[in-house]
């Protein structure tokens, strides 16, 4: 499915179903709204799926791996070889998110959307037009053709998930330098000072953090991205992983799949998707509040609250996967028999 075909298919989720799911929650024998976020998030999943019979038994994690040319500016402790090593572990099923996913019965698909190194691993899906982006502090990170390809890689991953019978998707990433690209994109889209949006990533010194902020400021000065044009912002300041995750969100909205966001990088992709098509918000499920400085600001921009607030910043989709068993526990209650009617007491009513 092409980018434009996807945009043309996106529509709001069914709000009638959303409110019926909430009514169903009110019939469960408990104080009204006492499961808080989990009532609203499960109702949102139902609306995205188009049914009050909410089910997330079939789960998939989509992890996008890519490298970023800006790493040459010394904005990370590591270089592209770490991306390669972790991508290899992801594809072989031994990395952090693989272990989490196995615990909750989710499968994992791993994509090379622009790594420097070319790996010949059976379970690594290669979808790339370049071996890493260009240095965003000196020129646009990618061409428009490369951006479209990355977006459509994500769109097609979402479409494949739908065709495979998947009921909920989690997005994640791996790529050295992507806390710089996400801070750059978020600073531009949210019109925020990079000083407020940029963190230490995997552990920069004070001097390293200053250099990282300066690099983002250079990106904005040199490339002059248009904050009203999310595609321009992505092409000039983003990464292939962010673009692909944005594509997943657009694709999920087009085919009616809820998509769980992970940390600051996938939430930045959510900001891009929102700026492209605001209806995509109906399909995004927040998981946690990233420990990166931009974490809360981005969720606020999306109008969301991450139910897990545990100072995490691991990536790979791990925070998104951690949400799944909590949703499943809530749905056990939603589908259960512990109703006011069954235990013979009057239901709670809203008090004015």
C-alpha cells in the first residue's frame, strides 16, 4: 500500500463502540472508573478494532533498526557497531524485547530500515534505501524518496500484521543516535527549545550533552525544517526508524489496528503521524512515560498519559510490551462474570 493510498483510507475509530465499551465497564461490579486508564485504553482498543468484544490475544512487536549519520558528531558513547550487534540479537530472538515478548505470547518482527552494516540473517527483514542517514547537522538526513520508502516499509508492516490476524501491534526501535534525531524532530514539531527536549541518551557527560544540543540547533539552523510540514521535518531531522514507525501508525489507522507506543522515540513517530493525519490518535495506545526529558512533553502534545511511570528508557519496544499483560488482566475483568447483576446489588450511578 502506498503512502497516499494509506492516507486516503485513514478515518476516526468508531466512537459509538468506544462509549459502549465504557458502558460495559460500568456494569462490572466495582466503583465507577476505578480501573482508571485501563478502562479508557481498552475502550480505545475496542474502537480501533471496531468491536466491543475486545481481544488482544494475537500480538506482534515491530522493531525497526537503523543508523544515523549524526553519530559522527560525537553525540553518543557508541557507534553503528552497537546497532549491528543488537539488531543481530533481535533477529536471533535473544535481545531484551524478545525475552519480554515471549513472556506475554507476542511475536517479534525485526526490520533493517537503514543500518550501516548489511546482515545476512534469515529473520531480519531488510527494507532500506541507504546504509544510514546523512549527518543532519550539515544537510538533510534523508531524501524525500528515502523518506517515502521508510514510511511505506512501516505501512506494509502494519498491513502484513492485519493480514496475519494480529490484533494489537507494539512498535520499537534500535539505532545509535536516535535520541538525537527524536529530540530534533520533537523540538521542531512541538516548537520547544532543544535544551528542554534533549537528554543524555545512553549516558553522555555534561560536555557530551552540550554537544548534542548544539548539533540539534545546527540542524535547525542549516536545514530550516518547516514545523508545519511533518514530512519536511522527518526528512531533514529524523531517522529511518522514526519514519518507519510513523508509517506503522498510519498503516494501523488505515486497517483498524491499535498500536502501542513505547518510549520517546516511538512517541516522536506518533507526533509525526498526528501532524500528518490527526485521526491516527484514535489508534495510538500509550504505554509508559520515558525517562528522556521530552517524554512527558510529547505525551502531552499527543493528549495522552502513559500508565507506566517507572523512569524507563530501554527502547526496542520493551515498555510497550510491558503494558500488554496489564491490558490483558483488565480485559479478564471486562469479559468476566463479576457484574452488579450477577452478584445481586444495584449498580453505581454517576452523581451530579
